[in-house]
C-alpha cells in the first residue's frame, strides 16, 4: 500500500501545481466613457489578485451555545498593478475613467452607475502548458482608488500604476473543457508567423535545391556543344533568380496580410 507521502508525490507529478505567474486579464470598459487601448492595458497588468470573500455573521442563541449564522457576503477590492508605457497611455486610461467616467471634474456631479461601471473583468489562470483551467469574473467594476506615482531622478525603475478595483460580486469557474495548449498556441500571432516562416523556409529550400540540381547537372551538350551549354545555363540562372524572388515576395506578402488581419 502506498504511503501518504508517495500518494502526495504521485498526485503532484500527475496534476502539477498552480503558478502565481500563469495568468492573464481581460478588461471590460464602461459604456459611458470612450476608453481605448484596452488590450494594451490588460497586457501590461503585471500583478493582481484572486478576490477574497468574507461572510458576515450574527450570534444567535436559542438554547445552549451561541451559533454564528451568516447573513451577508462581503467582497473586498481587488488590486491591480500595471506597467506604464513611455507615453503614459496606461496612466491616462485610468485618469479618464475616474475623472470623466465617474464624476464630472467641473460640476462635481457624479454620473449614473451604469455608465461608469465595467460589466465584467476576468482573471484567467493557465497551466505551464498554457491550458485555461480556472477563471474569476468580477461584475460591475470601477476603479475606486489609484495610488500616487513617485518620481525620482535617482530611480531607474519602470513606473507602475496601482489601481484598487471595486466590484459588486464575483463568480469563479473551473473550466472542465479547458482549451488545449495547441489551440492557444495556434492563436498566438508569433507562433502563426513562426510556423509560416518555417513553411516558407521549406518551400524556398526545396525550390532552390531543384533549381540548383538542374543547373549543375552536367548534360551531353557540355561536351558536344559548349557554346549552347553556356547560353542555356545563363538562361536557366536568370529564370531561377526571377522565380525565387517572386516566390519569396509572394510568401511575405501573404504573411503581412495575415498578420494585419490578426491584429
């Protein structure tokens, strides 16, 4: 019979362990504010949290010991940290959401709730082989606090924007039909271009090999009619380089179109 330690080791080897750095964020935007670059903002999220849940209780005693009976769910804010780009687009994104989306900076009036909330922000957890296995959806979100950013002549650090996100509630999902690693890899634009370049490399290599073999093959007219042989070699070489250039140009043009359509 296997010991508990052996069983534990076996389960760890079979299932693996979750890593805190294997995640990505999908950021929704409010309806009443024109916010752009959401993909950039989500990409630059370098730290976040899986939300907490506190259940408020009240003591009730009918007979004997006191029982704590739950009556309310309490959700704490989720903190997000974002790298700031050189143009401070990330900073301006949250400035605009908080100053224009939530309240009017001139009149000091607050806007309607449904106009400044994001319907949903999703935190997706993935495995080492890039399978999506778990996600948490935060509903009705808006940034409640943005921390001050320190500037320092002596600093060489990247600026980070710290945002505390308020939300109404959250729900988690265990993805039983998780996306396979091959599917996620196929969605990766860099893998798409890499695969196409490998295909192009094979095509061009085969093309060159056939042409070179046909050119360097020593025919009978090399010995019988050298002048005709020279004329044919120069003609084949010109055709070879022309066809190769057309093939490479067409392949890269197709790659460019596919990359533009993907993004």
